[in-house]
């Protein structure tokens, strides 16, 4: 598939989040700007602590597609 044929991206990359930030907290904060489909906070493989960034996924709307 060509890169021009990819579906539009609907995720937001957020850096410098606190180690105490939970996905529920991020969902609540970013839910102010629209419905949130998913929140992903990657964990460090060895320490199992958040890596300091997250991805906020918004559902695609018909106008964005």
C-alpha cells in the first residue's frame, strides 16, 4: 500500500507526562476536545514504569475520512 493510500491518522502523541498519570486521567483531560477511543501509555520493559509519553486515539469522523 502506498503511503498516499493510508487512512488518515487520528492519534495524538503526548510527551512529558508524569509517572503518576493514569490512562483514565488522560482520557478525562483529552475528552474535553472530543470523544476518546483509546489511551495507550507504554511501559518500560524492565522497570514496568511509564516511559513518559502516551498516545491518545480519537475515532475518525465521516468528515475526516
